C-alpha cells in the first residue's frame, strides 16, 4: 500500500515532536506500506538534526503551512495527484486542502474538541474571542471532510462525537507517549539541598492556553514562601517571542526577573539533556489533548506539577501534583510541598514510572497507526463506501 503522510502544517510543540518520532520509526520499518512524506521545514529540520531524514525521492517540503497559504494547499493537492497514494494520512489536521482520495486525519486541537471555560478565560478581548470562534468553526468544517479520524485521548474522541457529530465508530484512540530517546535516557539527580538551585522546567511553545504568563506570579509567591530557596523557572521560548517579552516584563515588575531563565527552543533530539538539568516539571496549561511533557517527565524521573483539570488527571493520575487553574498562590503552595516532602516526590516519580509502562512506545504506536490505515482501507469498497468496521485497532489499546 502506498501512503502519503501529511505533516505540512506542523511547526512547533508536541504535535511536531510526535510527527518526528513517528517518521523516524516508519523509516526503520519493512512492511506492506510504502511511505511518501510531505512535511513542513520545521519537521524536516528536526529529522535532519536527529539523523533520520527520508531519501529525497520519498519526501517533499512545503515551505508555508497550508493553514495560511492557498498556494500551499494547491501544492499539497498537486503532490497527492502526482504521488498517487492509496491513502493520505494527515498526522495532525486539518489538512486545509481538499483530499480527493481516502483520508485518515489526526485530531489534536483541544479548542475544537473540548475547550472549556478555563481555556476561554485566556482570551483577552471580544474581538479575539470572535476570531478564535471563527477559526474553531472553520477547523471543524475542515476536520469533517476526512473519512476517518484518530486522536490521542478519549476526551478528544468524545468531543469529536459531541461537537462535530462524527460517528464514534470512525474514530480511533492512539495514546501518545514520549520519544524513545527519553525512555533510553538516565533519570535526573536528586533534589538539590536548600542552598542549591532548584530548576523547574516549563518546556513549551508559546500558546495562550499554555498559561505561561502565570510563571512570574508563581515565582513571586515562591519567593515569599521559600525565601532561602534558589528557584528558577526554565523556559524554552524564542528570544523574539512577544510572549517571552511579556513574561520577562512582568517578572521584572515583580522583582523576580532573576528567577526566569530562557534557553530558547530545544530540538527534539536534545530534550533529554534539558530534563537532566532540572528537578521538576511545571505545566500550567488549561487546555491539552495529550501533552508529551507528562510522559517525558515520567521517563526522566521529574515530579509533575500541573493544573487540576481532566486532561491532566486522565494522563497523570496519581503521578501529578495538582493546583487550581490560574491560581499562582496554589501553584506555589504545591511546588513548596514538593520541595519539603521527599517522600511525596518519590511517590509521584514511582507512580509516573508505573503509568509510563502502560503507554505504547513508538514501535507500538506505529503499529496502532498502521492498523488504523489498514482498517480504513479495508472498509472501503470499490464504490468508496465505508464497510462495517472491525475492532482490531481498538483491541490493541486495551
């Protein structure tokens, strides 16, 4: 079978990391699927840095995302016609282009599937809210043009059924995990003593729903709570990012600018190195489908401090230390408890290791996605109608 894997819209964040990991695994496989990869420059760069670049004849790079360029949409459509695959798999959609052949589409947009009141509280103005709602509705229409869908969480699947009226039997859940290099890396050192510096990792691209603007307030609360403890928040934002400038300005106003360190974007291949310099993960996000930060921290032995919301508890369970969303004082209180309670830290890390063993590794994820492709292809008869679905993919994840 000839499959075109479409990663042309992925430019940053967890979706980019997941795609890079999948392509790297696909390149090692010898099976019935012959792959052709269409990717963004960001995906191509990450693959090159990881040493897992496809051969030139099996890939194309679309320089501008089809999400923003009609020319890129036409280019993607032309590639589909030129390559003539049996099926297109858009790793995370929408594709934004009309795919005229069988189309499996990944969905990892929490705004579309399950954005709630906490996420909407990050929207600052009526104009911004109107634009965002228009984007959500447009994406929903684009998502519905696929023939089958795959998502990373049950929460997102339920949202597709409830909000987009997509038949449940045409949606498969393939849970996320961290990249294999995290599973092969060693855990971090112990928590530093009181006079040592505690580095709290905030590994994230800048999106409003990540709620990174809370960090200066949390740093100030920690300064008041733990005056003798040197605590630094480690960010991974581009230096020219308006979000970073806002965070640093707020930190300076609060007198905690020395507690914010930005190391810039980190390639997927160097992620474990960054984790090894930190002792805790802080994810204040109010909207996720399945953040790879959670299993990454579990693999690297970092306790997780995150928001007390369903998407976080669904993944972390008893491995997370939770705080009320958007509550800097509660976040600082939770971090402070972990600093003071070695037994609690160790129990969270141990539970994280246990949860990590229940998640599919990259080899298993490849098989699950491949079975989604096979399942959809086999259910399509010569008239292009969906045939009754078998349950082989669902069975693999239970």
